[in-house]
C-alpha cells in the first residue's frame, strides 16, 4: 500500500491548502474568517488522507464521499472571505476553482 502522500488526490488537496495558507496567513483584520477558511481546508485535506489510508477500501471510499461535503464548507468560507473583501476576485476564483476541481476528483475516485 502506498502512502497517502503519493496519491494525486491528496496532493491536489495539499496544493490547494498551501494556496489557502499563502493567501490567508497574517490576515489579522479578519482573523476569524481567515481562521475558518484555513481550518476547514486543513480538515478536508486530513479527511482525504484518512480515506486514502484505510485498508478497508469500502470504508475509505465512504470517508472520501464525506469529504465532498467538506469541500462545500471550504468553498462557503472562501465565499464569505471574498464577500468581506479579504481576497480579491482573481484570488477567490483561483482558490474556488481548485476546490471545485477537487470535488469533481473526489466524486470520480474509484
């Protein structure tokens, strides 16, 4: 069994998480919103790692299906951050697009 670190699905989530950190670390003026975005993105990435790490593939698949709903949480937090002016239009579109692609990849995971 390979490590979740080597799986493309986790790597996609990790890259998106690093982009979240790049854009939200140090955003003290809206600390609560920035914290929620970062926390939800981190939780999602950990959930994907959990699903990919399970020896019981059916149980792991269920965990990954739960992660799809968590993508909606991240995207909602991103939308609030954008609405409050914490990120500009271009940054929001880029981050939201990454999480949209991740949701598709999770749904297509076999």
